[in-house]
């Protein structure tokens, strides 16, 4: 991972946590990663006035997305190709 990708990934995690705290008063809301991804990609409804394109820009710079790992009990960075698959599986399983 390049320095830019590392910086971008940490910035992205910060942005996601801040959104969760600010909007939902939760450190990491259940399915936060999927909710934000669906909004920034036009699949979801935007209940706030947050500048969503910035999330996508930072995710592209990081070449990945953060997701909650039940096994590890914290957020883990998922490379973008894996994240796209993980998101599609979640979407299909929830009929989102």
C-alpha cells in the first residue's frame, strides 16, 4: 500500500466513524459501511446533507473501504475488488 493509499484509508475510516457518531450517536453503526456505500453509489436514500462524493473520492484514493469484522471485533480495511463483492452479497441478502 502506498503512502497515499494509507493516508486515504485512515482518512476514510475517520470520516465513516465521524458520520456514525454525528448522525447516529454510535461509534460504528450496524451495517454502516453498507449504508454509506449505497448512498455514495446512488443505491440508497440520503437522510442528511453530508457531502457524499468526498467519501467516494477518498475510497478511490485508498483503493478500498472499511467494514466491520465480527471475528476481529473492529473495522478492517477491505481492498476495493473484495469490497464490491462483499457489498453485492450484502445487498442480495438484504434485498436492499
